[in-house]
C-alpha cells in the first residue's frame, strides 16, 4: 500500500499544497494566502487525509513554524544541508532559499543541465546548474524584485502615477500614462530577464536550457524568446524528486 506524502510550497504570497501518492503528484492544488497560514488552517484544509510524511519548502519562518505545529515530527524542511539530487558549489548554502533548492531539484529531475530555472514570484530568482564530476552542480544565481513590485513601486512612491493592470501594452512607446507604465514594466522587465540570461550564458560559456515557473511566467512568455520550457509545477516536481530520495 502506498504512502501519502504532503508537499508544501510556502512562498511569500501564497502557500500551495499537493499530495504525492505512489510516485504520482496530485492534480489538485490546495492554496492558502500565506498571511492566513496557521496550524489550524493547515489541519482544516487537509482534514480526513492520512498523511505519513510532509516535505515543506518554506521562505517564511512564521509560516514554517505553523507547519511544524500542525504536522509535528512528520515534517522535513528543505535546506541546503538536506538530501539533494545535485551538489552545491555555493559558499552561501546555509542562506539558500528552500524554493530555489526545490526549483533546481526539479530542473535536474527533468535532465535540463546546464540550465537556468527562473521563478517569477514576489521575487524573481535565477538559479544556475552546470554539469559536475558527480552529476549536476548548482553554482549560484540572481535575485531581482518581482514584476508586480515595479508597478506597485511607481504607484506608492510617486505623487501622480496610478496603479495599473499589468496587461500587454500595444506598443513599446506608450501613448498615455497607463500604456507607458505597462510598457516600462513588461518590456522593461523582460529586458532585465534577457540581460541576466545573456550574462549568465556568457559566464558559463554555453547556452543553457531556460525553464520558467511562477505566477507571472505566463504573462512574460511573449517577451522572452529565450525560454525553452514553461513548467508551472517546477517547484513541486523538485519537491517530488527530493521526497522520493528521502523516503
């Protein structure tokens, strides 16, 4: 009989939960706003499910404490010191975010090495994996503010610029204030991404496979011809790969 494992992606804005049973990832995703994560809300949303193991990638210490309170000793947290499917060539391993570790694990599981995993969330992370003597090797990456931060910054830090919907502008040259902000955010942000991908490619000496994930990935795809794969479940693919090595 199979063992039910709960996988938790606890990010800054939303906390997502999926189940792994007999090496199959569930289609259903349970979602809680991270601000509302508590032991009670976690137990309510998983009520009636016989969970044996919990693997959590958390970047929010307060929420991680609630996960531990809800599930006790059945919880394993993803860290740079844990069981991984790649090696770490990274002096800051103790500070490496659990979400980044899970994304790298997912990219390695997909066999996309050398590669860059880009996660468009509250922050946008770029994680780089290259071949090593003992398999895939993580060497570092970049972190930038997330796309929504650009629009909210303009609205919050200027006297007259409004908050706008981040829709695709008709032109790079905006014909009104809203279009100008949309152009600056979407064309400008894609330029940031393309520039980092180009610089990373030059540093590793080859064209890496580029995988994107995260809430704003689909919106940016039309602006990023460098992208090889959009994988919305990359973080969970990585958690699945790690869970199958742990248990």
